[in-house]
C-alpha cells in the first residue's frame, strides 16, 4: 500500500477546509483576556486571548474594527465572536474576530468611561472653561431634531416664559451614525455666523444607544470650542452624557434646559412692580426732604428781606475796614518805635559822638587812622579830625609813652 505525499500547502488547506466546515468553529464566541494588542497602519487589529491554561491568536480586520464602540486594551476581559480557521501561510489557526464585547459590562459603558477619562485629562471639563449664561438672551439657537417632541416642549416653554426672545432652529439628526457629525457641524455653523446669544443642544429620552450621539468626541470638541454659551439637555434626569460634562450648563431634560435659558416673565413682572414701588417711595421721600430744605432756605433773613442782608454785610465790611486801619496804625507805631530805638543805639556807638566830648581822630593823608606812634614819622603831614572840622599838622617829633 503506497502512502500519499502532500505538500505543506495542501495540508494547511485541508485543515482549513475541515475547520471552515465545522459548525462549532465557524460561529464561535470565546471568553478571555486581551494581551499583545496592536493596531497596524492597515487598520487591522491583532491580539491574543488568554485564560489560565491557554492562549489563542486573533485578528480583527479593518471592516469589523471600525464598528467598535470602545478601545480594546491589554488586560480587558472580553467576549470575542467570529470563526476559527487556519492561516495557510503559517499553518497556524487563529480566531477571525468579527465582534468584540466587554465581558460583564456593556461596550457602550466602557466606551463612555474611556472617552470621559480622555477628555478629563485634556481639561475639557474644567470649570475655568465654562462660559457665563446670558441672563436676558435676545436670540436662542436650538440644535435638535425638528421632528422630536423635545423641540415642541422647548418652544412652548420659551414662548411662555420669555416670548420676546427669538428662537432659531438648527435641525439635525440626534441618533444614528450621521448624528454626531451633524450636531458638531450645527454648533460650528452657529458660531461662524453668530446666529445666537445662547445655544441649547439636546434631545428627548431614549436608550443609551439612542443618546449615544451626545457621547461622541466630535460633539464634545464642538461644544468646547464654541464661543456661544451652551446648555446641554439630553434625555431624562438620570441620563448623563459627555455633552453634559463639556457644556457650560447641564440641564436634566430639554424642557429644563429651556427653563434655565430664559427668565420667567411673571417673575420679571413682579420684580418690575417691586422696583416701581421702591422707586415711587424713594421719589416721595426725596420730594419731602427737598420741600423741607426749600422752606428752611425761604425762611432765612437773606431771602425774607434782601436789604437787611446787604446792610448786615455792609456793617461787616466796615468792621473789617476799621480792624484793618487799626492794625495798620499799630504796625506803623511799633515799627517807628523800633526804628528810634535802633537809631539811638547807632548814635551812641558813632565815633562822631566821641569827638563832641573833646576827643580827636588822627588820619594820614591816605585816610588811615593813626593808632600808634609807630604809625607816623617826623615830617609827615597828618589830618586831625575834630567834632566841628579838620586841622592839618606836620610831625616835628615823636615820643613814645612809658606805659
């Protein structure tokens, strides 16, 4: 009996055929932990699933990978569905994965937490980026579905509470694959053309899948870069989306967003009535005080008898003039007395005063005063100053005193 000889390719193709025709392996779901997760430029995802006793190589081609709602990570427990077959080139079997779910919790929940963590790390949720909601918006833009009941509720509330505000609808799809791009584009459009003072972005209630457009990072970034303040009103009160975290103000529902967007006209009327009463009271009080002041001024003598006021001021002027004259005379008298006193002192110290008592002052022809016999010489011509004239003399002898 002769043995059949097969090529490697034939063997691998034979085994692949067996596996592809096995109903269990052609539609299988495998539970395991992701490891060695890699994404290649081609868009294909390669990873290994493992448990305590074994491992299984897996590949998810780009067409299936783009439908993932979360980012697979190493260590994540998942349920991978697809078929197990042989890759003929390597002769190795692997799981051709067409679907991937997080084991134990929904993939949408994981995707939500992953995006929330990513955006929080970027600071997009920080309070410092929140813009102030205008108290009295002139124009309000609503980004929502034109066919939804939420729109009608918002319009009814806005018209009831603050009918003077203009409302502009930017209709978009609020669920489905195209919804995130339309919502983000509507927000950017409103900012590009300054369509409103305030935007309300939201929709009515639904499942997490229905609300998923508001958990898309494209919508989150559009809200963050909006220069127009945004109120997010998505779903029912327990529902929380990424849009709620990014928006400048979060409302529990679309109706609540409309209530938060505008003041209540009834409250405004009450406030205006209160201001009117307060203003009237203040004016009445002011008029009363002004009348009292007017009566007080009117009772003054200057207004009762103007001539009396002029005469009184004339008396005051005369009194001041008399005080000025008296002060001037007193100053002149004191100055005259000081002058006479100083003149007497100068007269007492004058050399001429000494001459009247019989003394004389001897000077050389050059005008120098002779104080010593050593200041003159025999034959020198001197002037002798007396109190009533000058005597000229010539030195014939000089005799020093013995003192």
